[in-house]
C-alpha cells in the first residue's frame, strides 16, 4: 500500500477517535447507586431467582436501600425501604410517574391509550377524570350494586353445588369477574349464554375454559417477558 493511502486511513482513524472522545466528553456524568456488577446480555437477571422480591431484599442488605440493577440492557433503580418508597412515590412522583414503552402496550392497549400503559400527561389525566366521575363515582357504583349481588349469589350457589369436591376457587372468581364486568359494560352476561352463530345453530358466546385461557394469556403477555418498544 502506498504511503499516501496509509496517510488517508490514518487520518480517518484519528478523526474517528477524536470524535468519539469529544462525544464522550459532552455526555453528562452520572453517579449511579451501588449495585452488583452485571453480566453481558442478561445483566443481573441471574440474581433474581424464583422469588425476585426476596432476592432484591437480600441484595439491599449488601448494597443499601437504593441500588441499581440491570435487567438485560435496561438499568433499573430499586428502592428497598420505606424512605425510598416515599422518595419515588411521593416526593418525586411526577418524575417517576411515566410508564415504560413495552411492545405489549402498543399491540394490546391500542397504542398505549389505556389507563395501564398511557404515558403521563393531559390524556392520562383526562382519562382518569372520566373514570372517576363516570365509572367509579359513588352513585355509579351504587347503581350496579344489584349486579354484583346477583353474581356473588350465583357463585355461592355453584360452590354449594360443588360441596364435597375439590375446586379451584380461582376459576369461580374469574367467572364472577367476567359476569360482573360483561353485565356492567355490555349489558348482558356472556358466559355460556346461548346465541345464534349465523347458521341456525346455537353456541356459547364464551366458555369458562376460553375465558380462563384469555386471562392467562393476558397476564403472560403483561408479565416479565414482554419486550421494550421504541
């Protein structure tokens, strides 16, 4: 290779190194809380175990009530004391009130538009105001009291009929929740209701097994395995 070509490559390398150095120099210097050294790719996920809350409690005994972990490539601040909880939830609640933008919020919550995934701002405040005045006010809740009473009576009757057998209370509570919600929101109960399927036959709108599968899938999607979006 000719000397002139070497000089060009050397100049490019020096310029790139200088640009990298200057860009790092302009970055703000952070002083993060202490925490365990993360592994490549997985971060500190290897330390969580089957009971993450207990693992974090043990880590806080070593690193203090405020520590930083990494879940994959994401830095996570952990407050492990009453004082830290007040710091996050009361003193600096506005700074920590926003939600992370996970893909599950985009695809199951109409592009982050529900109360769970909506970012902090005017839209979320207006949505909360509507819920407080139109859905969760004392007058509105009282107007639906008969629905709750009727569905609870149905559940208790089913439990009495199952006397002497082993039952999963979770299944009965799920059916209670679906019955109450569907009657309040849709005006009808869509569990094992006979409806026309368009071909002259009848079929249940939704079976208990289908509803349980939907609930399990919903919580699985909103669990720790969701991926960050954007």
